[in-house]
C-alpha cells in the first residue's frame, strides 16, 4: 500500500469527530492531508461515424407535367433514404418520393430536394440539392382530330379527337373551317353540310388546354364536299387479337366504287404511326388495348367519306406460349416450343426451368416471382415446373418501366426497370439472406456477370453490359 494511503487510514481511525464525505467529484480530507478526488472508471464514448454523402442532383426535364428524379450520388453502401421536395425553399406537402412531377402551382418556381440518409451504426446525414432553373410550362400531346361521316350536302360530320397526354387536359373548343376560313358559329363537335359548300374543303381545329401548360391547337385532314355514295359501310376488322398476330380490314361494298381508299389503325384511340395498310401486325405496345381502323375514300365529284370500325376486344399476349409439365421434357422446334425469349409470372412456390442438349443440362434457373429465360435454336428440349405458370413470348414494352422491384423476380434492365444505382434496406425476411444477380442474357448460369449475398443495407450499381437483374428476398429502389 502506498505510504500516503496508510497514513490517511491511521489518521481517519483516530479522528472520531471527523466526518468524511465523498462524491464523484469532491472529497473532504483531514487537516494537513492532501485532497484526493475519487472518480469511478467510465467507458470511453465513441460516436458513430457519419455517412459518406454526396449532394443530390435533380434529373429530368424542367417542365410542368414532366417527372423529375432525385439522384443520390455516392453514399455509404446500404444507406436508406427519405425525400422532401421544395418549391422556392418551401416544403411541398406530400412530395416525399424518389420522383416528383411539378404541377401548374410550381410553374416559374425553382425546385430542390433534400435527402435524409440513415444506416444502422452511422450518424444520419442530410443533403440538399442545388435549386433548379425555373420550371417551364408543360406541353400537351394531342393527336389530330378526325372528321367522321360523309361530306355531302345535308349530311352531318362529327369531329373526334384521340385522348390527350396528360389525360385530364380539357377541350376548350372546336372550330370548323371552309377552305381555311372560320365558319361563323361552327364551334361544336358536329357540323351539317350545306349545298353552297360543294367542291370546297372542310377542316376542324381542336383547342386543348390545361393549367400550367401551353395551349395546344391541332387541325384535322380536310374533307371535300361532294356527291353522295349510295353505299358506304363501316370497315370490319378480322383476325386474332394477340401480340404478333395480324389483323385485316374489310372495307365492304361501296356504290359507286371509290377510285382509292386509305386506312389508319388506332390503339385506344391513338393513331399508330405508319399503320396505314389494310393489314396490321400487332406489336407489344398494343397489348391490352382496343384496336380500331378508319377507311377514307376518294372518287372525283364525290364527297370525302371516312368510316370507322367498331373497337376490338383488348389485345391479348402473344400466342407463342407453353406450359411446363413437371419432369417432362418438351421438344424445341417450330411446331413445339419455339426458340425465343419467354416470360412467366411464377406462383409463390419456386419455379424451376432447364434447357437441354441431348441429356445434358446447358442452362437452368430457380426462383419465385417473375421468371425469364431464352430458348435457343440449338436446344433439343426444355423443362419447367408447374409452379412457373404460362411461358409467354416476351416483347419489349409489355410492362411499364419503374424504378423499384418486388422482393423476388427477374427483370429486363432498361425495360422493366431503369438502369442506375439501386439500394435495399436488407432482406425482406429477418435472418434469411437475400441474393442478387446481374446477367448478360437469359440463358442460365453461363450468362451471370456478377452476384452477391445481402445481409444488411446494400447499394449496387448496374453494370453497363448487364441486360438482366434478379433479386431473391430483397426489394430494390433506384437512388442514382
């Protein structure tokens, strides 16, 4: 024992009138004895390190109605984000997502966005983007109106217009013109032909508007006023209404016979660019839509007549399809399983598929959620479990591109999901790791570019040569 401590102990034992009070910071000692401060040993406090963080940027066209995105930049891998958008420095109520679409209220204002980043074991960090330039008015996309009916004295023409984008744009007015000059009082959707107009050309202009958008004016093709046909039936569409199948229009029997016809195909009322023949092959973009066609006639001395067909039922997915039968191999060939890229919406149970040359498995896959794989000309057989559901020929544009994924599934990059930097908060089921894989194609293990296992918040960047992404157990959101 230290000599000073021994002396202190002896002194305290003989000084019975002395009261010794000790606190963590103060000690009262006997006269002549040095004061000693007694402190309990305290563990060192170590602050969590701050997240590595970048200043976010805003990506997109600075117009009303155009979707903007908040790009996080470089942050500590696995950071989770919350968002708040601002207009001229004021928080926009409800604008708390990765994307934001400015409305008429934000015209001529400057937008910014704040990202709050968090991850367990790190000090949260907030970063706010620079303010944008002024938000400009938006543009309304409006197809040309169509004049339906017979341009014959005494007959009534009807103006129709395709749906606008945005869909809630309102029709301000119609304006009918004769040889380019406004017809007084002709501002409704219908117009009755007059004998004095014979030989002249009728057009109609539709004016469409929406707050925060430039006014849009579009004018129809002209219809020449002339003699009447005794027969001018509506066209009829025939054929299988499936992606990849062809539809044909039958114009019917006209009297007298026009010297020429022209056609135009439409999907949900929107003109299909270039679809002006009597036969049209349905594309992926028409999946789920109703098809119509117009037939427009010409004969010297007769009025222009435009007839429109009835709408079809919604277009179905491709007829190129097959269903797996468990352990049974299905032959690959023009009359069996065709060589192409397939997509299936698997059930919650795992879907298993394989490609075979002879008895050798040359490609396989396993998982739940959306599945994809490519059957190749050199394959002899394919096999798929019943849990896979129906395998349908894949077309680009079958689904809307998004910036998020489900917890399980295979996705086409730049079609199903946008290319970029994605983050996950970790496995959807606690204690069960998630995996992710990038593919250069959809034909099995040989197509893997890279893969990883996730047990905590993680950020990944999609390789430039990746065309496919698979997740098993984690949902992902684009942040850059």
